[in-house]
C-alpha cells in the first residue's frame, strides 16, 4: 500500500514536471537566449549612467516602447540623480504627464519652481526634484514608473495626473494600446512586453499585419478620429481603471512609508471652447433643424451684443439637445456677460465634460482624485486641491487664459500657484530636523522665482512662438473663435519681438548669468542660456554652455544635438561627430533620428569621410523610407561633389520620383538641371531648371518676408541657367535691394552677367557693389570686387 502511494506521488511529480517545470525552463531558455544575442531591450524607466565618475540613474529612452510605437514614442525630460542618495538630500519624484512636465517649456514648469521655492527656503538642504512626467501618458504608464522609483530612496512623491486617461494608452479614445475592460489583463500585457519574448512577439505581429501605427508624431491632431461621447460605456471603464491605478500608485509609496502629495487637475474653462461636439444619437432631423436655427440665432445675437436674446435662444436649443458641448460653452459665455458667474461656471464645466476629444481631466477624474485620497485615510497622503486654488485666483472664480496657455498647460503664474500650494504640503512631510533648518521669512514671490529660473524676454517669446505653431494645427484650428485667438497671440508675439531691443537682450544676458551664479549645477539654465547665445550668434559662448549641459545630463539627446550643431557650425566637424552619434543613439523617434542622421552624414562629408557619409544616408533610408526625397537628394549632392555624376543623376531621379508623391522640392530640380548640364544634356537641363523656377515662384507668392530673399536669388540663378538673363537680373536686383550688404547676391549677379557676355552691365553692377561695400565698411569685400572688376575689364 505504501509503495502504491509513493508511486502515485511520483506520477503526479512527473506530471507536474512535464506540464509546468519543463515549459517554464523552455521559456526561460528562450528568454535567456534572446538576451544573450541582444534581441530586444531593457524597458526599465531608468538606466545607469556616469556623472563626474559616479553612478547615476538616468532616463531609459526605450521605456515608453511598452506603450507607444517606437517611431512616435515620447520621452521624459532628461534627468540624472545619484544611485546612492547623498547625505543631507531630500529626494522628490513628480509623477504625471505633459502638464506635470511643464509643457510647453518644462524649464518653467511647477517642478522647477518648486525646487527654487524649497532651495531658497531651506538653503542647508539639497532638494533633488526628479520630474518623471511624459507627454501623452496616463496612470497605466505611471504605475510601473512609481514601482521602480519607489526603490530609489524617495523622501516624497507628488502626483499631478489625469488629463490623458481617455486618450492615453489603454484609454477609450486612444490611438495606442487599446482599451480592455479587464485591468488585470492590461497589466499582464504590460508585464509581457518587459520580456524579450514579448518584445519579439510584438515585432512579429507588427510585421505580419498588426495595427497600423502613425509614421510620425502629429500631436493632438492624431486623435481626431477617436471621439468619445459622454454617455459612452467605455468611459466608466476608464474612470474605474484610473481610480484603481491611482490608489495603487499611492499605495506603492505608502507601503514604504513615503509621503505622497496628490493634486486635483485644472483646465481652461472660460477661454477655451470644446475641441469637438456631438449631438445625441436619437436626435431627429426635424429636431436638428430646429436646434440649428436656434443655435445660429444665438450666435448672431451674442456677436451683436444682445446677451439676453442670445441666452434665450441658446436655452431653447438646450431644451432640444443638451449634449452639444459648444452650446454649453456659449450658454456659459452668455451667463458670464450677464454677470451670473455661478451659472456660467456650471455650463463651462459641462462644456468641458461633453467635449468628445477628451484631453482635459473632467469632473469625474477630479472626483476620483478626492475620493481616493479620502478613502486612503492615511496621514502620509496629502491633497492639494489645485482646482479650488485656481478658481480662487481666477477672475469671477472661473479658470481661463490668466492661468493657461491653451487647454491644460499652465502659464508661469499657474505653475507658481501650484508649486506654492505643493510647497506648503512639503513642509508637512519634512522631518522635524529638516523643517527646523528653514531660513528667511517664507517662500519666494513669483517674480523672484522667475528671475532665479532666468525666464527672460527672449524665452517668453520663444515659448509663445512654439505655442503659435501648435495652435495653428487641428484640433485647435477647428475650435470656435480660433482665428481671433490666433490673431491675438500673433499680435502679442509681435509686441514681444518689438520689445526685444539691444538693451532688453543685454538684460536677458545678465539675467542668465545671475541665475547660473545662484545654481551652477542647474543643467537647464545652461541649456537655455546656450539657446539664447546661439540666437545671438555667439557660437563660442553657446558651445561652452552646451558642454556644461551634457556633462550634467549625459543622456540628453537634446543637449548632444545642440552641441553637435554648434560645433559643426563653427567648422569643428570632427568634434561634432561623436555628439551626433550619441544623440542618434538616445532618440528613438524615427523622424528625429533621420534629421540627426542628415546632419551627421553632412559632418562626415565635411570631414572628408565621404563614403562613411554615404553609409549613414543609406542606413537612414533603410529605417525611414518616408524620408526618401530628402535622403536621395542629400546622397545625390554628395555624389555631385565626389562623382560619378551618373550616380548623382540616378539618385536625383529617385528623389524626383519620390518627390512627385510628396510635393515639390525645387532644389532637387535645380541640382538635376546642374548635373544634366555637366553631362552635356542641354535641353533636359533647361527643362529641369524651368521646373525649379516654377516651384520657386509659387513659393514666393506665399513666403514670409524673411524667406523671400533666398527665393529671389535661386529663382534668378535658375533664369540665368535657362538663358533668360533679364529675368534673372531683375530677381537678383530685388534680392540686393532687400539686403544690400550681402556680398554673395552682388557676386551672383555680376558673374552671371559677365559669363553671358554682358560685360558693361557687369561692370556697372560691380561699381554699385563697391559703393555699397564702402558704405558698410567691408574692406575684404571691396578687395574681392576690385579683383573681379579687373578680370571683367580685360575680357
């Protein structure tokens, strides 16, 4: 009997080994083999790097590939912090998405302001503030970040999160990883992608016909086809997932007794119409017609200043269909103009909650934040109700453009208010020994923070210019009143440009230097000062700042990119090469990698390493076929220089073939004409030049003033090549009239006329150029022109 029992136990043991242990060992062997042969990549949020010879944690640029396609993956702001926390350091992690990051310019976001507030209040303490936020992410992405950084000796965590729960990964309106009603399955799927087996499977699925991903990042425009109405059942799943994720993020830190500050998430209500609106599905055609008439009447009355009549029309439309977000927004505007601010706020909030492009944290998200903090019932979890704070600080208690650039991204004033409230909660979480070290009378005011972060007039304009480009595109361009908002912003930019006088530039320079003196190891001060110096055409000084930046943040592709460009622009191509390579290694976005490779290959060519340059172009083409036009053109220009010209011709023809699909690039036709001319194919050459001229002239019609000079010159050169000398001469004269000090323009006109047998005209324009260069005190140019004049006179 005993032997029979042992035999059965052995049988079950064999079964267990057969069905569980052997498959597990097999999977482990495959996983180990893939790692051994370098297949796949680590997807931890951080990776090891060295700063001043010490081990630091830096961002892993491949972490986000668990959630986004590689070619459009967003990256966190570059950071570096010691793996072993130094004594006297208080380490804070910030979790969130673009609003927490500080978009549109993180250098002036609330995390940076918070550091200044704490640094100046507690000068004997070293506050490390690591901003882990990533654009377009949500709580599904933040949870694994939280689990990892909770192991890195944090003293406090701050969470500002909730705008992207619908549009981010696994949301109801996402274009990335699809929504699943089962949160456990979502988390299991994320875990699988951390393995090399999971990554390999994903590559195979993508190659054999997985979901098509966008080739290039197109911002919020990519989500236009993913609208989610307020009555969608999928939203309930989103809210449930967010609440559970947020609770687990908080608990991750509380299990280690790390304090957590959680903030509600604000949004622009008063000055930001909904992105998109939808009628209720059951609306009948007759009802829709009646609704449209009332809505249009209300809009006309509102614009005419007939506020009472407009409100009546809008409210009558509301009786027919309440679900149209734009209607609720204009009801809010009507109440606002009539002085009923409580009713206005209610309808502005409803307009946001009904917006079917859900880029703003709605009422349910903020309710979930308050609920989770309350239910946690933990003295180590603090709520910052930013929504209430923003309301209190807004005119008539309704958040608007005083705080926000657009829908959710805060201006400096809004970021200061958030940082100030968070700083008060930080005081509650400080150990008594730290709290006792406070100096001064309190926290700095907003202007002092602005100065210590070197928020210059130059940077204000830089941010506004970037913002203007963003707002010109959908979905912003689809909003009601878009043209007026854009005109106001453009006018404001013009005022800022006018105010940027030489005196203002000198003041900005002083501001940067003073801020750096207060915080020599602040990498982003060096970066921004470098950008400023680059724009002021002070390359040597800019290079010094970018070198300091990359020493402090060695895994910042942006820093290596900027440094490489400045080195190359100063003729230091060999030094630029390593920084281009580092930048390419650090960035995964295909479009950006291609841009960098074009510059990298050019630097190789300028270093005389032509075949290596060609190899880089070929690699870029293999990775990014969508950039074939620019890459074939660049390769052709290299072969024009090195030969053979027949290969250059072949490459240009490939560029033209791709160009016919992508839109006209006249330089290709100009170079095509040049090569054909060298190969003695005159008729084809002239036809190519004419094609180039046609496109140049079309661009001239709509070009900005700053671009017209170049277009006039290249059009003129094209006409010279086709033998139409008078037309070419007129274009060059127009370019010279715009910028008489540009010697190249004069030389192009003079040499073209002389080459075509019109020596007298060439001499006339040479004499005019000599007078001009004398006025500009250009002895080098005068000497060159005098030499050319002698040569022309001898002919």
